[in-house]
């Protein structure tokens, strides 16, 4: 399941770029984690987008 999620995230990253990938994560995690404050959501999704951008450049076996 996590590999499928990673592939979808990489597809979004390649199509939209890091900024819009973070926006997609922000929308998703606002619904998944409503208990987080807006600054916490921003920090979480920023880390996720940065990590996703780095991981998308790696080969699939990593």
C-alpha cells in the first residue's frame, strides 16, 4: 500500500511540482487529521512534500 501511495505522490510531484504537491497533501491531511492546528498541518505537509520530492528522484528499488 505504501509503495502505491509513493507512486501516486511521485506522479503528482512530476505533474504539479513540490508546491502543488504540498497543497494536495494539505487538503488530504486537513481531512485525515483535523485535530492538527494550521501551523502543524503546514509543517507536516511541507516535510512530506520535501521528502517526496527527494524520494521521487530515487530508483524504485530504494
